């Protein structure tokens, strides 16, 4: 009988913590913050004004703030009323070099230079929503801090990758000690998804997002007049053959029944005039893998094929491959603990198991050091379906403001349950 009473009280406490509601004033603030950040996006390692906005907000709540972490990162520490565990919550801040094509009152019109080219700047992956959500969570917890332990708010720059020649992102924050002083016991993070219905949360234990590698291929040929290609060693032709060869690695060397894998060339530059065959070409791209053994095979084959293909056409080529993000791995024990919290926050029917995806996240750098749990938040815009929702990293990317409130509730529930 005593055991039943104890379990009943424990369940009541669990439900009470998750029954906390986000008031209308805070909801309005979160949405307004999101609109302001969306309208004023900043590229990786250049999130100066975003960082100032975050720091000012955290300081107004009485939260201890550290700025300039990994260039522009902001870290806030909120202590509860009693000693206990330390939980970190992370949001990424950077935008992308994309010209927005949405017709929104808070549409981005910002312009910047990226890789030597003039471009628009847009929150085309939803990092503006992540920042606004975590700012809202910070305000709620600062005003309802009757918990044991501490919460470390990590606002991270450069999730999309640092500019060429610079360090940054989650790995740099880890190197600079963001998980220490006080030592973090676990970390939670989320990512909004434009094709997932609002109110839904999707998760997976263990590997949920792929490891990512960035590659650079430099091709050396021989320049000639466009009217006399036989006098050239055409680096553009060689590049085309290399691209075809890379795809054969996926279709012929990768055990796709085990896990998915992707090789994509995202940029190719060569030549300057219509009637000149140039002497060089350069390609950059990404590799995504969900299995370490497959990653090793793909890397080996890329290093073999690229110079051999170039040599077959009379040229030469080099390839450099660097890891930009490890496998995003959800700790099974922490996942099992987090899922009931999410179900209580948003309803059992709204928390769904998903398959792994080939997108990548440098949140994995935190997970390599402490147990972590990363999940997806539904953000499907009104009037759209999962099939018609614009993809992330596109000019039409769009998410629903209502989803931010679900994000705040989810993170608050996860935090209070973990520190309970």
C-alpha cells in the first residue's frame, strides 16, 4: 500500500511539473523575438547583434552570462534553489547565405559577402526559432526556479560551418570549456522541421543524424582557346567525370541495405570567359554517413578515384576531406528518460519515433562529451502539407510561429523532469 501511495505521489509530481503553462505574455514575446531575429539574420561567426540581444535578455533575468565564447557564443548559467545536477540546453544562432523569397512582414532583406560573393542572408533552417525558444525557456525557468541543480543555456554560433580558414561551432565551444565550470551532466537540443506537423515531436535513440564531411577537389589541366580543345587538358570535363565517379561510390561501393549514404557536390568553379578552356577547376561538397565502416570505405574510394580519373584525361587532381560533424547520437538511457517528459508536455499521441536522416548537426560535438538527446519539432506552416512544405536551406523556407510555443513547453518539461 505504501509503495502504491509513493508511486501515486511521484506520478502526481511528474504531471504537476509538466502541467505548467506558458502564459500569453511569454508566448507573444517568443514570437516577437523570432520575428526580430529572422529579419536581422547573421552568418556563421558573425552573429554579433544576435549575441547582444541574447546576452541582454539573460542578464535582465538575473542569469550569469558569459559572452565571446567560440567568437560570438553566449552562455548563461541559472542556479536553482537547491544544489543538484547541471543540465545544458542548446540553441544555434547562425543564418545562411540565401536570398529570402517569402512574402512576410518580417522578411529578411539583409545582404552580405560570403566566399567572395554578394548574397542575401536568411534564417533558412530555423535557427531563429531555436534562439527564441531558448530565450523563452530561460525566462520561464528564471521566474520558476524552485528546482534543484543548474541550467546552462548554450547559444551556439556557426552550426552551419565556420567560414573558410576559421574555427567555430560546437567543437570550439567544447574546446573552450563550455561543458565545464560547472561540469554538465547532460544536454538537450532541438531542431524545427518545416515538413513535420505542428505539435508533433519526432525522435530516435542512438544514431539520429549523419556524420558529415566536407571535401575540396582541385583539378589541374591545361589552358587553350575554346576553338581548339585538342590543345587543352580540360579541367571542366575532368570535373564532370569526377562527379560521375563519386556517385558510383554510392551506387556500387556502399552497402546501402545497412545505412544510407550521400555524396553531393555543392559548388564548382572554373574559367572566366566563354571561349577559353581554363587550366584549373575547384569543387567543394559534402559526404553524409550513418555508419563508421561505410564512412571509411567511401573516404578511401574518393581518395583513390579522384586522382585516377584526372590522370586518365591527362590532368591531375587532389582531394582534401575533413569531418565537420560526427554522428548525432542520442544516449539510449537519456532518451528513455526524456520521451515520457515530451509525452506529458505535448501529449502521448504527438511524440513519434522516426528513422535516421542524412542531415548532420554539430550538436554531436557535445554528445561526444556528455549524454545528449536531440529531437525534431514540428513546424509545418499553415496551408501546406508535408509534401509541399519548402525544404530547409531554400529561399522559400517557412515555419509556423505556433510551433515555438510547443518548443518552449517541451524544453521546460524536459528540464524540470531532469532536475527533479
